[in-house]
């Protein structure tokens, strides 16, 4: 049945998305939080995404129907969450979560690069960004994060709707939308890339492609352009209106993200926090040695 479009998020559809298997839960428009099998997960708008519980303690029951639903949500609204069974604490969780990420990730792309993100606490949030925006070869279209150790407090990951942000910026601050920023990577000094704040993506149309103010950014302004601090303030103000998901991590959660239509950040946190990150079809990574 066709669902009405939801005006709260680009590509969103009101109502129940789809049930996937016996353990899947789809959230309804009016009470997404209550129906979520994960009370800690908060969806800041009322449209529901797919919450699919995976039991990871025996074999891997990844049904063939799961991946297409993840792909559909990631394409439409920009993200999808697969939650492990809450009582899952097994020592093999890393292996299982990685396997699920790769199995489902195959439906989004052909290659994946894995890294472990490990921190011991951070009083500062990680600024909002498009993943790998500094990459000369371009950004990865999709990435996934899996939680191995949730922090003691804080450390939620927020996903922002880049199409909605682009639309609002064009309406309210058209001169800023066309300004360019040059991004660099501190870790890989040879990686430098420049984007208009609003880019026209061949597949998705106008999207915000951006990293909030950091030392390695350079705003490419003309004398008539708004001041640099104003550029960041206006864009950040708009992004605050475009939070699509704030995900509070539980061990075993898997979050798939469409990096071309969303941005993300991470809040400040206390205690050890370990995530597995999988970048899918990262343009800079094209060869593998076995
Ligand atoms: O730790 C997170 O939640 C996200 C980290 C991140 O965005 C990054 O390392 O690029
Ligand atoms: Fe990131």
C-alpha cells in the first residue's frame, strides 16, 4: 500500500514501514519511541524507521528479506538501525556484528574498509560532518557503525538530513549555499578537497556537503561574502533543525548511513567507547592485499 509522504524528513513515508521477520519491529508515525524495541533509541521526528532485532548468540539469522529493507530505508531517508538482542553480551559479538555488517553491506556496495574507533571519553562533541569530506577521490556513499562498548554516558551519534538542510539554506541564505570550503585531513595531509556548501548531487539533487568549523577547514570567500564565523553559524543553525535521528548506543547495534544525503556528529561522552566503522565503496580504497 502506498504511504503518504512525511514532511518531517526528506523521502520519509508516514506509517508503518514494513515488518521484516518474526523479530522485526516497524515504528508507527505517531508513537515511534513507544513501539521501538529499544527504549533508549530516540527518533526526533515521528516517522519510523526499521528496527530489526538480530539474535547474535547462535548462528547468524540474517534473512534474505532484511537487506532489501535496510537498503530501501538507507536510500529513502538516509539511515537504518539493526539492533542486537538486548541480552546479547557474548564474547563473539565483534565477529557476529562484523559479519552482519558485511553481509548486509554487500547489498549497498562492493568493497568495505573496517576501522575500530576507540576512545576513553571526550568532553567535546565531534563536529558535524560528511564522512571523509577531505578525500580527493570523493566521499564514500555509505558507511556503517556498530557498537561494541557503549560509553558510560553521552556519546550518541546524530544523523542530519542533508537534503532538508540544503533546501532551508537555499531559501534563507542563498549566498552561503554557493560558497565553497576547502577541507583537509590532519591524518592524511595529501588529502584535500573542496565543495560548495550546497552541492548538486547527480543522484539525489541538492544536498549539504559540509564539515563544521575546524582548524583544517578553509572558507573560500570573496570580499562581498558573509564573514567566515557567520557562514558556520548560519549553517549550524539550520542543521540543528535537521536532526533525523539521535542514536543512543547499545552493545551490538548497527547503524547504516547514506553519507551522500546525511551528515553526522557525536556528542561528548564519559568512559570507554568502542565502535566498529565500515566504509562502503570508499573511493580511495580500491585494492586489497591478502
Ligand atoms: O563515534 C561516532 O559516533 C562517529 C565517529 C565519526 O563520525 C568519525 O570518526 O568520523
Ligand atoms: Fe564520521
